[in-house]
């Protein structure tokens, strides 16, 4: 038979147990501190392959990356990422998957740096710079996309562009800013 008092008692008991459990989550001053840097995955330093712009750079697993020479451009009205006083550079990326497996380009990380400092990504739909393709690249297939970087420095300064998959530096290409 249904008893309203026992139901209320069970509900109140559950609420008290939940409150005590949640209050223990707050911890104390003696709680262990987590170093946020230990949660970051370190990227392997040496790239699998190196080269220059406008030439294929092929990894050991037979994936070919060709980055066109950087060229200066004017970002579109709704672009994001460019920094005041920096040079806006764009380049085209061609990836040919010569491996036997699909290639996940959605995990591709592009990092640029000049002798003056680090570059930041520019995303600009008006100039077709929207990141890497999100669908896996089938074995034997080719993908082309554009990338933008906002870099410190002036035309003629050295630039290095590294492509990684988050765990490994896949390739590094070096050349000069436009």
C-alpha cells in the first residue's frame, strides 16, 4: 500500500545523501593540485619530413603535402584571427594520400613562425580559408584547401610552417614571407 510519509522520508533521505555527497566535491585547502600542463599532449619535435614551398614533401607512409609559396592577402569583412601590425599570408595545401589507409585531415594542426615570432591562424570564408577538410581522405585521393596565417615580420623574412596531427609533427616547410 502507498504511504505518503514513507515516500516523503525516502525523498528527504535521498536529498540529504546527495547534498552530503556533493559537499564533499568542494575539497579543502589540502586537496591535490593538478598541473594543467601535464594534461597537454606533447608534440614530437622532429618532423617526419621537411622541404620547401612549392615542392612535394612526402612522409614515410607515402602521404605527399605540397604548400604553395605564401602570398599576402587582404582578409574579408568577416575574417577572424589576424592581428594588427602583422603580415597576412595565405598558401594553398595539396595533400595526396599515397598510403593504404584513410587520412583524417580534420585533426591537422598548422603552426607558423617567423624569426620575429609565432603566427596565428586566419579563418576567412570570403577567401576560402576555412580549415582542413573534415571528411577522411581515402587512400589514393587528393585534397586541396587554403590556409591563412597572421605573422609578425615583413616580406622576405624566414617563415617555417609545421603540419602536425596533434601527436606528431608530420612535415615542416620553410621559405620566406611574401
